[in-house]
C-alpha cells in the first residue's frame, strides 16, 4: 500500500479524530504520521499497519502531554489503555448507517466490553484491518488478536442471547 493513497490518509485522519475528539489535533497527528513515513519508508514493511500504529502512539503521546496519563509506559497494553480515555475506544454511533433499536442495544453491549476487546473490534470492523495489521498496531501476537476477537464476539453473542 502506498502512503500517498488518499483513502489511507483519510482513514488515519478519521481514526485519530475518533481517538482525540479534536479534528485539529487529529490533523496534526496524521501530518506527523506521513512526515515520519517519508523519513523512514525504506524500513517500513506494512505501511497501513505502520500508519495506524504510529497514529495510535502519537495519540497516546498527545494525552501524555495533556497530563491524562499514568506513569510512562511503552509496550504494556494494559497501561497504554489507561492513557487513552474510555471514549476513544468506544464505537462511534455517528458512523452507524441506521439507528435501529437492535443496533443501539448491540452498541451498548460493545461499549460494556473491556477496552482491549473494544479496540480490537474497532480496528477489525470499523477500520477494516487484517489480523496481522491489528497485531502490529497493538504490538501483540496475531494469536492474541484472534483470541481477543473470538472472545469479544463470544461475549457479545452471550449477552445478546440473554437480552432476547
């Protein structure tokens, strides 16, 4: 994938905007992602996953600068999730095509999932990333991503079955 692709630029901008809830800060993040790509493109194997991972890291850095973090961490997902506000890992209802009661109920169940599950679901179904790309973004093994997706879907099915 080419980083000059307008669809990738727009996807990263939307991703950052959802995480930040600030279009100007999101624009700064996406510009920094593309600047870093230009400087390091020879070293980048999967540009799409790299772009999402870099955007995510820049968002976390943004929250750190605002003082919305705990102690500085690098690879611990648990601690990274604490650095991003809960709203950033929730599905954005404005993106849903129809606002039916069933969708609202599913939305509530998704938002009740743990942050790791929400983020994996969002990257898979909202952002359309493949397992390997999600694994690279989250710095997790592909098997962990697959397990988290399976567990999240199983939990949702179980909760939705109880509601029926």
